[in-house]
C-alpha cells in the first residue's frame, strides 16, 4: 500500500475528478496517472534508443548526404500530391 501526500492543489484536483464521476475513486485517478507515466517513459526509452542508433550510425559513417535525402523526400511528397489530385 502506498500513501502519498499530493498537496492541496493536486488533492483538490483528484477529488474533483472523483466528484464529477470521471473516476470512481482517488486510487483509480492515481493508477491512471501512473499508467500515463509508464507510457511516456516507454516512448522516451524508444526515442533514446533511436537517438543512440542515429549517433552510432553517424559516427560509423553510415549516413547519406543531406541533398540526396531532401531530393528523395521532395520527389516522394510531390508524387503523393499528384496522386491526391
């Protein structure tokens, strides 16, 4: 069992969520908050992994010239624009 002092502002916010029927209990509000934090942390871990991979690729010389990348993207999006018409 976890007991937490949320402070008056957060405690009031949680109480209002329960009073309005948005959540059935204070525990339900806190569980939802923890789930959201877990999701955010998972997304941040994926981002950290992608950044580390990108840095490693750049350091190993596994890159493409920016002009080539931009030309490929421009051609791709121009083709998408033509297809959408």
